[in-house]
C-alpha cells in the first residue's frame, strides 16, 4: 500500500493550519511512518505536484490522503479520522471525530 499525504501552502506562503494539525497528529500517534510520501500543494504554483494531484482527483480541500493498493483504484480521504479508521485501522475518539466533521463542514453548527 502506498499512502501520499498532500498538504497545502497558502497563497501568502504560510502553511495551511489544518495541514499542520494533521501532520502533528500523524507524528504524535505514530502514523507518520505509514506515509509513503508527502507532497505540497502550493497555491502560488498551480503546477506544483500537490495542485496537480488535487485537480486529478477533484479534491478542493487540504490536507488529503491518496491511498493506492495494487489492483485497486486510488482512494481519496479528506477527513483525517476516516482515513485513520479505514486505512490505519484505529478508532478515533468521539470528540476528535466531531471536531474533524465540524472543521470539514463549516456550514454545520452545534445546537
């Protein structure tokens, strides 16, 4: 299995905050060694590898993961905890899952 982690550099040259959070989680939870490679989607360079991958897989948010297994179509994950659960086989806490859901759906709000 090959896992590509795509993180973004924003147009002002700063790293994406969510991408940095996910990078930290990968490191703290010991998953960083499962990542085959990390690619940068640089908003200042539409031809950067990460921007090309985003177009290829029709992804409009970062970070995202591309999971490739021999004989199967690549799977794209834009939600960290779904990626962790389905690919790395680890359950996320309910609190972390809710936070990730809210972060990825700004139109939702708590009641």
